C-alpha cells in the first residue's frame, strides 16, 4: 500500500513570507542607515571642526548651540507657531492647485484646440512659477496668509497641469474605445478612464510641484508674513542669531525629506504600480 504526501503539509503559502520578513526588515533598516549616514558624518564634522577652529558664533554656530536654540523654541512655543503656519499654507495652496490643476490638465489632454491655445502660456508660466509671483501677490493680497498661499498655489499648479496633460495623452487608445463603446459619458470618462490613466503622471507632477512649493513658501514668508519658518529665518538674521538660522534650515530640510520620503514617494510608487502596471524599486 502506498501513501501519497499531502501538498498542504509540504508547503504553506504563508510560510515563505514569514521566513523572508526578518530579511526584509534588516534590508529596510540597512537602507535607512545608509540614507542617514551622510547626515551623521556631517554632524560629526560639524561637532569637531567648529570648536577646534574657534569659529565665532556670529559666523557659524556650534552644534550644541543649535540644540539649545531648539530647546528654547520648543519651550516657549514659537517653533510650533511657525511650523503650524507654514504647514497650513502648504496644505491650502497645494490642495487648491490639485483641485483646479488636475481637471484643467485633463481637459487640455483631451482637446487639441484647448491644448494648442494654452500650451504656450503654460510653458511661459513655468519659468515664473513660485517666487517670481511674490511682488504681485503682496500687491493683490497684502501681507499675510493669502499672499503665501497664492505663491504656493502657483508653484504646484503648473507642474500639476503639465503632468496631467501628458498623462491624459498617454492613456491607451483601447481604453478610450472601450469606454466610449460602453456608452460612458463625459463625467464617466473623466472619473473612470482619464483620471486613473493619468494618475501616475499626476503623482509625479505633485512630487515635483511640492519641491517648488516648499522653496516658494520660504521665500514668500521672508517677505510677506509675520509667522512661518521663512519669517523666522529673516527675523533671526536681523538679530545675528545664526543658531536659529541654521536650526530653521535644518527643520525646513527635514520636513521636506519627511514629506517626500514618507508621503509623496510612496504615493507616486503605489500609483504607478496600480495604474500603469509597472513595479518600481
């Protein structure tokens, strides 16, 4: 009498994944350590060289001085005030740019007449997006949130429109024919064909636009507001507080890295993988 092995006892679908999980965790930790390594080296050089060279604090602060400035701003709440103001302006400006720019970009991608009319203006405006609008923004909206939000909006809007237009033009003809043959109306084509098809390009445009927006935000806050990370930089410069200047530069850079690596990059990766069928590294 012969016995047959039960396939279910020889291999379980979930077992390989559990075996690989520690390896994935170690690989992820290695990637994080490699990403942070240049910053650790830079901090070590900073910690050693500035005191050893006896650099004046008005020229460049020591690392402990920057740490003390951070503690003071956290204790008196000024850091939270500046941080909250900047994040609010970025969120509102970018949100408006996406809400208006995506439909407009898709419209340009679906209509050759509209695209032909607006494309020269779009290319012209790309060079002016962001900080070039600050003088007009202060004249139109005065000094405050509205002027900065307008600058952020411009920085994101043109990148979103351009990438939405390109993504719409890359939607497969077979999908367009299938939607029309099934009787899809304009809104159905927008929501079920064009928007998903252009989503990878839109995500890329958002990531690029947010980089421009962050720079425009800092420049606009230096000129047009009395709160925000950019304003804090300007105020510290007036009082020769180099420790606060460097601290604000570090915070701005860290915030962008967190936004890009934890939010924008995953959104772009998952959007590309889902809607284009391409696996990204």
